C-alpha cells in the first residue's frame, strides 16, 4: 500500500495485519494494529504496525531489538530443553532423598511423588504467566489509546486514538521472558525485587553447599592417615581451588557439562543402589510408616523440595525453545523421568539403612569403603568445582554491573577479583561455620528459597496476572492453588524452624 513493497522480510520485523487493499484518495486512514507473531509464543510478542501510517507512527526500537535477539536465541529443540531441565534437577539433590525418608518415614515416598506432581503443575502455570503478561500489556496499551465506544469490544489487538488520527501504534514497552519480568508484571518493581532476591540468595547458598560438599568429599577421597586433613583444612583447600574462578568474566553452562554431570549422577545412583544391596548393615534397619513430628516432617519437605528445584531456570530454557508450544508435554515427561530416578533411590536407601542413613547417602558407614563409589565421588567433586563458578556467576555479574566495575577498563580485573574473592570468602566462612550441619543447611536453603520460587510465587503470580488480564480462574483451580500455597507455606515454616533448631543445637 502507498506504493511500498518490501523485497525481503526479516523474522523480527513488525507484521501487518490483514486489511483492505489501497484506499482511494480522500478515504479515512486505517488504524494501526497490534498482532501476535505467533500465538503459541507467549513471550515473543511484538507490535504490528500498518505501513500506511505516516511519519507520526514511532516504532519501539528497543522492543524490536530485544525480540530480534530473543528469536536468534531460540535454538533449542524440545528434546534439548528436556535434557537441560533434567540435568538441572538430577544432581546432588537425588542423594539426599533417603535421608528425607528417614525424617518422615515411608510416607515420604508419597510426599515425594505428590510434590513432583505439584512442582510439575507450577512449572506449567509459570510459563502460562508469559501469555498472561502479554494480555495484560495489550489490555493496558488499549486502555491508554482507545477512546470509549470507538473500538470493537474484545479486539485487544486494535488501538484507536482519541484525536481522530488513527494510526498510533500500541507498542508493548518490553517483552517479558524472565522470572523477574513476571514478578514485575504482577506486583510492580517490588515483585521483581522479591523474586530476583530469591534467585540470587538461592545461587549464593547453593554455591556455599558446593563449597562444603567439595571439602567433605576431599576427606572421603584422601587417605585416612592424613591426620592433618581436618574438615576446616579440607574446606579451605577447596576454597582455594574455587577461588580461581575469579579470572572468568562470564561462564555459561554448556550442554557437555550438563551431560557429564547427569551421567556421573546416574552412575552414582546405580552404584549406590547396587552397593547398598551388597552391603546391608549388621543389624536390621529400623523404619516407620510415618513420623508424627512436625519439625521432622518439615525437614523431609525441604529435602524433597530440593529434588525439583528447577523453576528459576525454566524461563531461560523456555525462551530458547524453537517449538514453545511443545513445552507442556515436555515438562510433564521430564518430571515423570525425574521421579523415576529419585523414587528408587529413596526406597532402596531407606529400606536397607533405615534411620541410620546419612546425607548424602554415600556417607553411610557400610558404603564408606567402596572403591568404585570413591571414583564416582572424585568425579562429583570435579563437577562441583565447575558448577560453583556456573551458579555464582549470575550474582557476581549482577553486582559488577550495579557497581559499574565494567566501566573501569584499567582496573576492571583487580576490581572483579576483589569482589569475587569476597564471595569465595563468604561461602568459605559459612561452610566452615556449618561444617557439621550439612543436612540442616541443605534443608534451610531449600525451605527459604526453593519452596517460594517453586510453589508459592508461581501460584500467586498466576492468580494475580489472570485477574489483571481479565481472565479470572475457575473456582476449582483457585481452591487447588490455595491448597498448594497453604501446604508449601506450612512445610516451609516447619522446615526453617526445624533446620534452625538443629543447627543451633550443634553449637
């Protein structure tokens, strides 16, 4: 129309809505419209402007640029996305599950399965929030540009101007495809601040757990005759090794690292199960059906929660999928696979060792002298060294950007080294302080950070955004979400209290 016909079309360029052919002279201009590039891509929203609009129409170049970058990053297949999520979930957390059963009794197996179902549901609604954010933004833009009675009701993609000059393009200021974007869309800047604080706290505390676990693994690997190798010294040695990550400005978790980690963990699961069957305790194990202790049930809840702690990375995985409409069947199949790995570990470990099982399970006395198990522990320790830099890097980069370290080119390296050294010292200090409290430390981190990001926040954000988008949930789903929030809150509270009491008792 207007004699302009593009010869090529870039995938990120705004798309024209279907409309009438070129209008005769003197006819009224058609209104600019907004359209979704793909209905299934809830995060890939862009404004669509009719090229017949004159120079008064301004494009949101920042949004188009972000959309271009996002589409270029959609390189992951559905199977690759499932593999990334599985690699993130199935890690050292699977080795804690028998200990969780020791806290709760056999009812822990049912808790683990039920929490897997709930975690899968919240993973689904977390991604559905992206579509709701899009609808909220479209509705907000429509209210800002549409005069009363001048637009057809229900046409969220059409905008009108109140001065009669149709042609103002309703642009979405910024596409949403992170957890923080969802929080901000639901509750403003405070929502973003809360969820990003939870994410950074989770990463720092997980790095602390890696520091402590690496030090404890050194004691298991090195000869017992080294009397000078105390827990404090082992953690210090591990901290020195971990310190060298300060020279890495940025580091992404590539597929080969995830693959190696998953293979090692699965091998460890198989080895532990086989060795546990070959080395039962001298006395029959003591097990119970259910342990009626709120604090220990809370500790079990925190341990089982750690087995599904993938929600903070789900938005990143979803953003890279070439076929995002396949996300829901993919995530359901992935969580079923995770449960099929963790449940046998829980059942075998608790059935054979009962109340005597340790966390992680390879610290249980009958397994201490297994040579093959030590080889696997060496591989896990090597993974911990790489994983430490990976999980801590986003938080370190956030602090570096906030402090403007990248702007000082001459002193960038020493400033970055100083900041990251402080993170290493922090994780070392907490690891030494809680060196005898690995299980309650893991439960405390899980209860404070994992439970909110996995269960509570997705449900609250989903209800809030559904209401703001004008699509309120059915009463049945509201009841189900309320049950999840109440159960997660209760389990998290008891988990925190129980972990704090156990840590305090050790001092």
